C-alpha cells in the first residue's frame, strides 16, 4: 500500500485484480481501495460520510477480545459520539480507562442498546444468540465475534480484505434487504480467527490461479481460549520449571511444554469443531464450495498469535516468484521470507501486529513432473487482533 508523509491518509497503490466469475469470489476493488487507508504504516479508518459519529457499544468488554476492541478502536481513531461498555453482572460497576476518560462498565441487559448504532460483540455464542437480535431490533448494527451466526444463510461472514462486497447495501443502522438475520439494523458475523489468518494471504493467490485443494495445519496460541488459558499457560510454566506438577484446569492436558489436538468438540467424521469451522467458513466467504479443504488444528504453548502451515494446489500455474509479488502488494499481508538468513514468520513477530505475516513460500516438489501446480506457505497472525477485534472494527469501518 502506498505511503506518504507522517499523519496523512493514503490508499493502496495497487489492489488485486477482480477474479473471473468461476473463482466464486466477488470482489469490489473500489470498495476495498477506498475504505482502507494507512497512517504511518498502520491501517486507519477513513473519514465517515455520516453526519454524526455513531454511538458504539462493546459487549464482553472485560474479556481478552473485548479489551482488544478498545485498543483497536483507539489506535485506528474510530469515530464515536458515545461509548457504552457492557459485561456480566459481576463486572458491572467496575471502571475502564479509554482515551483519557473513565467509563463505568454496565451490566448487559435487554435494554442496553437504546440509542446504540454499532455493537461489537465478543461474549460467547449463547450471549450473542440472545442479545444480538435484541440489539439489532433496537437499531444497532451488530458485528459478532462468536460462532453463533457465521453459517446463518442471510448473515454476511466478512473479511474486509477478502469479501467486502458482502456488505453491499449495508450502512450503520440498516441491513441490506433480506440480510442480517431479520433485525432492522442487522447482524454481521466475524469469522473464526484461524479462518481469517488463512484467507487473508491465500485469497490473493486464489484470485489469480484458483485454489483447487487446501490443506492446513494450525498451531494455535493460548489467546484463542481467552485470558484464563493464557494465565494457565503462564502458571503451569512457572510450576514445571520450579519442579511442581502442572495443574490442568482450562484444558484436559498439561499445557506447558506440551501440545495437543484442539480442545473443541469432535465430530463423527474425525474432525473437530475448529477444523470444520475453517472448512465451512472458507466456503461461505469465498462463495465456492468446490474447493477441497481439510484442516488439522493443534493447541501449542504459545501465549499469543497463531501459526498455520498451508498447502495449496491450484488449477493454473503459479510460481513462487509471482506468489511473492502478489502477496507483497496484498492488503493486510507482510512478507518475511528470507531464505539466506533463515528468517521467516514467528508468533512473536506477529503479536500485536495488524498484518498476517507470510513466509516459507515454495513450490510443492511432490508435484514435480505431474503437470499439477502447488505451493506451500507458513503464516502467523495475531489471534486477538486480525483474528478477532481488528477484523470486526474493519467491518464497522466499511459501514461508515
């Protein structure tokens, strides 16, 4: 993306070309390029066409993603006229500092959304299922970070760098006709963190060469399971190093110095819920169920930021040089691919960063001489930022 002098907003100098219809990905280059700017290398909200800034509510503000919502809203200078912080009854009355002002956290109730224009939800699926429709009926556009609505047919599932056209006809306080789950302001679903981290770098390649098959292995950090899991990893690490036995609470297994299959529910087909989320959500976001996808999701003892090993088989030839060129100019992607220095993405590099880091770009040598086309990548992304809070705030920015 283009850059200029400090403090000014610029727009992408180049956007990926629109795909052919057979790729199954709608793409609005004008919308993508016009809505995403940068200030000093950071993506930032573009000025709103609304006559007044929206009234924003954050639901689940005391959780890991809720706190990240606040950080992203401040860093991107998201416009708001009022801010309401909502959580469970046990957190009501506590205070939260934001942009130099002290806010009192309120209990989430059915009357919490009067006058709210945008509601950012990250309080779990059961809370979203109950209060999301209530907020929408009250006039708040809901951006929900849970899995509650992701696969609902008329609710958009959006990654702004991938399918911004899914929000055509939407505005703050108004869903597109026939969309949003039935409420007048509508509900928009934020995808699973692993899906986002996968699709941001893969989609620019898919638009050019069409992915036929994708195999993904994830290495997922404690942050994906919230503050309690992060605390458990720290506590267990201290205990083990001190010669004390680890005490599993959040997970069934010892977490420190160990890794294990993702802790989500197992399905009869042998895949767990997290793995099937990646499959089903990718199909919905791309609008293309013909792509064959399989995932293996693993929890690793990393505090923050997920990693993924991604294998791609294409319908058309795509060499690693062209892939680097495409990824080098793709919104939301940073290349770290230095073979000479053996320097590639790590979760520490990705922590607290907006972009997905991509490296280890290489041809699939198992296909040599077969006439087939494949590439392998290694990517890292901050689960709390682009995998959750940042993506949701970017969705809200598209509606301004």
